[in-house]
């Protein structure tokens, strides 16, 4: 699997951090910030690290277990020993013997070794499952990054589109203000009536309101982008309105094998493989388990002197090695049930795979058609802008000569403004459709956007 792009993005996110305070936020800067601060990506990266730890040889069960144990025991006693009927040499009764503060000490320590030689191949396939789960976590991280990229660019291009629209509305406002000045001048010299001036003022007012409304939408969109980038809502910046499209020949090449890199299909392949290993793990319950055990120990017993024996120190070392065999001939049918359920789970994975495959084919067909339609609409809107510009310029010249009315000129102005806005919107719709297509083909992280 190709995750070089992920590493490049993460490195870029570290190197680009000093650029946060700049006024121009490029697509690359926005992506770097999102990859560094996005909560979903951080969680996925941590989950990947957990899977990496789980797939280590240290969690495989193939290594022996070694334990160390030790202990000590201290006993203090006071005793009195009587000798009834006993006499010493001079014939007097033998006195009682008092043994006070007698200490008995015991110390022990040992090392125990336990190693499973064979467990019915259960740990082997469990280890394979852990490896597959690590690969699955890599795909989940990639999926999270792809989703973040799509979400980021959707918001970023919305800001860019509103930026261009604001410029278009401001240009329309300047034209309306110029028309108002001409109307007022004509009215002053008796070349126009008051109605012409009032109509011009109304159009200036409407265009001013449009500029205010588009400005509010733009500010709201920037706050949405700040939220996505986990930045302050007061952060001010401008965005790039330049859009670069992937060459058509490159897209055609990607569409030859779109299934090979689709993250949803790859994830399902991993899930199916994990379930197939579950059968092997469950079947290990039919086989015996063989293990080795060993120990090395040390014991020290210190006994105090008694009435008849002197104190002793008993120091001993011991070593043992053995093997054990455990074979559950019948466990009440639990192993048999686990195997049956694991096989059913594999069948379910086949059904889910077929569903995901069909869903992918539908989504890919929709994405291709949406991309083609978006490109056609963009091409039409570009021609519409050319036509609208030509019509506006001719209408403006004729209006200045008095050949057409203000209403006709205003209609030409509105037509041009609408065409420019639709062209701007169509441009970003093409790019978003292209990104969706790249994501389905599994090439979103391999293309410079």
C-alpha cells in the first residue's frame, strides 16, 4: 500500500506551521493545518499506533513467559521447657529451661519459565489477524485523511467562489454608481427626467445590498473554514481562486483500474481476510496444547537452637524442567459452535463484499457522469460569459449614446453578472467532482491538487 503521500502531508504539516499568521491561505497551507489539527486524523493515528503495538511479536504469544518469585518468613518465639522428675548430679531437681526471643527465618526465591510449544496453530493465526488489523488501521487512517481533504476543499472552494462573487458584485456596483452619476448629470442639464435618476439610485441600492449579503456569506464561510482548521474565528485571510485540473489523459489512465486502490474495497478485503483467519483460530480448539515448564529455586531455613539441638542453617538450590500436554477431547461443543459461527461470518463477508462492490460501481458511474456534466456546464458558462460580456459592452455603448433605455442596459448588466457567477460556481463544481472521482479511484493522495 502506498502511504508515501500521507507521510509527505504530515511532514509538510510540521514544516508549514509558521505560516498560520499570513494573510494568504493557499490550498497547501490549509491542507497542512488540517492534517495537523484535525481531531479525526489524530484519533486515527493513535488507533494506528495501537494496532502497531498489538501486531508486535511481544503480543503474539510466541515468546515464553518468565516470572520471578520470592519470599521471607520471620518467626519469634518464647518458650519454657520443664523437666519433671529429673535431677541434676547433686540430687536437686532440674530447673526449667527458658528460651526467649528465639528467631526462625525462612527465605526463598525462584525463576519460573513457561513456554507453549504448540497450541493447535491458534496463536499463529491470531498473530496473522493482528497483522491484518494493523493493515486495516492504515486504511482507516487513509480513509480519514481522504474524507478530511474532500471536506476541507469543499469549504475552501466555497470561500474562493464567494470571494470571486463578491468581486463580481462590487464591479456591478461600480457600474451602477457610474450610471447614477451620468443620470444625475443629465438631469442637471435637462437631458433626462427625474425617473431616470431614481431608477439609477434604486439599482445602486440593490447592488449595495447584494454586496453586503455576499460579504456576510463570505465571512460565514471563512468562519466555517476556521472551524475546520481549529483556528480562531477572528482569523482573517484571503484564499487562492486559482484551480488546477488533472490532465484528462491522467484521469483516463486512473479509470482503467479504479477498484485496485479504492479504500472501501481494500478495507472490506482486509475484513474478509480477518474472518477467514477466525476459522483457523476456532479450529485450534480441536488440537492439543503442548508446553514446557522450568524453574530454578533457592531456599534458606535458619532455625534457632532448642533444648536438645543446636541451631541450623539449611541452604538449598533446586532446578526442574518438564513438559505438559493438554487435549480437550470434548468441551461440550463450544469449539464446534465457534467454528460454525466463524464460517457463517465468512459467508456474511462475501455478501458484504458483493454489496460494497455494487455500491462502488454505482458511485463510480455517478461520479464519472457528474464530472462530465460539470465540465460541460463549465464550458457552456464560459461561453455564456463571453456572450454576456459582448452584449454588455455593446449595451453600455448604446446606452451612452442614448440608443437604448436604462432598463435594457440594466438587464444586460444583470445577465453578465449572473453569467459570471454561474461560471465561477461551475469552475469549483468541476474541481469538487474531480476530487470525488479521484477519491473513488484511490488516487486522491497521489495527485498534486
